[in-house]
C-alpha cells in the first residue's frame, strides 16, 4: 500500500509493481501514516482522521473520524491485534480497542 499528498491510497503488487487497486481520494488531507495487521489496513491523514479497511475485499470497515487535533504520526497494533495505538505530531497518544 502507498499513500500520498494527493489524499489517495494505492495497493500495489510487490512482484511487478503494478497497481492492483486504486482507492482514490479517501481522506480530506494528505495521507501520512499507513499500518496493516494482516486483516485490516489503517490509514490516517494530516487532519488527524483514521480509517480502517478490510484487506480481503478492500472495503471500508470503519471511519473513526477525527481522533487527533493534529496529523497522526504513528499507528501501531499490539501483537494480538486487540488494541491499536495512535500518536500525533504533538505527542498525544490514543488507545483504540
């Protein structure tokens, strides 16, 4: 998966680098952080919003909306995938279940 400053996310094949899915413009601002855990793809933007996508069919599972006041700098899932941590560029940490 790749994200860019044009607010788009693309899914690419590692073998031949072809785009297999173009999600189009999915956020209000540039894509800053992407995280996968095998089942879900999480995307965030410069406005502090977070979205969760199903990897098996590329559909939107949940739109968390704006969870930070600033851009989300990091997204990390625990090893058991029970919790998701996000942090923004001002140091605010969030725990999502």
